């Protein structure tokens, strides 16, 4: 199962164990030194329809076509798994395919929707469960070209035996895509695989330094489609309190050459902790990260290796930490998923920022605070031309549409 635990999910579990459930999420007192207290600014954002899986299964990954109306998700329950397409304009499931039931599903077979790539090309991972202590799980990748065709059209091979994708860099503008993952057997280095998914061709495999980019460092992946780079935020000291801030690294997707610089410091003695998310605008060269322990966000000019730190509105501290970050390269916004809202008395929010660090608006009323129950962490997928997005919730079997 991919991405089973995100750093901020671990903290939510601790909070719940200590007696504060998601439904008891009231606005708490702010930590000492909280900065930039800000009210809800924008009024353009609003919530739209809620989409539910056709079979009631939990969503194991989803994505939307940034230039059209197609969406895809994977669904899993104890008795059935499937892949489902949906219309992002109506919020309706349009087809359920690849249905599997019975004993293999009960043993752990599942689908994961890895993402949609350039040209409305979807990549779906069928994870065939292994036998504990005997054999590892096996990943069989299916391509949907296009997602709008509502069927599997061929395979994708990463050219690495038993390779499991953990993340893909969001990129629907070029056919050069990059994914991050690892081999399910042995102790080989984590890898980047550079591929034209539609053509099932792999151009480069980059072995990353396991001392810097292992699963324990929780690397977060983005892509510079102009300079042909992977842009990664990785967390030294496994994100431990008092440790150094995340490191920002670029990896040349042709040569594998890696360049690193230290991220900006976070206020307070606990430091930044993990990078929970990253997004990158290839046109401006600006990256945005969220950090766990301080409840902060960071903006970087990657080429100049400079950056600055802000706290999420009205807050700071781990309870209010941001998670996933999405980039709107059309309007040069970053959209941040905040599981525990700092701009509403309850629920979750999407915080929209300009690339200069200005808060554009706070969109409240979501409920993805139960994301600790998700097998795959919260995600925001957007269509920047229409200024609409989709995010997990309010149930694990649902997605929430919104405008911004």
C-alpha cells in the first residue's frame, strides 16, 4: 500500500489518542510568537458537489485533467476494488472498470491511481499482494490513454523489477514525467524514473543517495519542466524536533546531477520537522513547501537558492500544519491543504497564497481532518484554467469539489 503514513497524519493520531477527536477540532490558543495573524481575505472560493465512489470503497489516489473534464480514482473495500472515471464539471462517476472481487482482494490486492500526465494519460498501479515473509507485493502498471476513453489501453514498465511508485511529480504540460519510488526487495537506493508514460518509454533512471532521500526522510517531489529538473524537499534527521530545516535539491533528469541547498530556518526551538508537501511553478521558478512542526510555509527561488518563511494564517504550531501543496501556474498561486483549519472554528481549509507569500483567500468548510484514516494522504488536484479543484473528504470514499 502506497504512502501509508504522512508525517502530519502521525501527529493527528497522537492528538486523537490524547483525547481530541477530529469532530472536537475547535480553534485553539495560538502558540507563543505566532506571526501574521490574518483574516479570511478572499470571497471567491466556494465548495461545490461531493463525489462518492460508485461502490463505497475508500479512495486510493485520484487526479484530474488540468486541461479538460476527466478525472480518475481508485477505490478499495474489503470485498471489491475498482478504477473509476468521473466528470470534473458534473461531479459524477462516468464508468467503473477493472472490478475485482473475492479472495485476492481480501488478501490485499488493490489499485492505486498514480496520476494523470500530459495528454490526459492516466497511470494506474495494480498492486498484487505478496505473502508476508515469503514474497513481496508486485506492481502491474496500466495506462489509460486517454482517461476519457474509460479503459486500460496498455502497460507501463519502469524497467526496474518490483518497482513501487510512491510519488509522481505533477506535470501535464510535457511528456517527460518523473516518479519517485523504490524496489520492494533488497536495500537498493530510492530512484527517480523519467518516462514518457504514453509511449511506455523510460529515458533515465536516477539512483538517489539513500542517506538523503530515503523513505525516512520523506522526500517531496516536484518538477521543473523548463529546465528538465526534479525539485525535491527532503528532511534531514528524519524530520526530528530541533533538527535542521528541509534541504531543497534539484536533480537533472538527463544526467542525474544533484544540486542541494539548505532550506530556510523555522522559528522556535523545535524547528521545521518534515517537509509535508512541495509544489513548483516552472514558469516563475518558485517552489512552495509546508513544514510540520512549526505549521509554516516556505517560498523558494530555486535557481537563486533563496527563500523565506511564513506561518499559516492566524497560527503556527504542529496542530495547524499544512499538508499537500498544489501549484496554479496560470495565476501563480499555491493551494495548501490544511487538515485542521486556523481560519475556521472547525473543519479543514484550503489556504491560497500568491507566490510572494501573500494570503489570497482562505476557503473553509472542508472536512479532511479524518485523513488519518486514509491509506494515501490528502491531495489537491486542480484545473487552473477553470479555477476549480478537488480534494479528499468529507468521507474516505468521497472527493470535494471547490472553486478558488
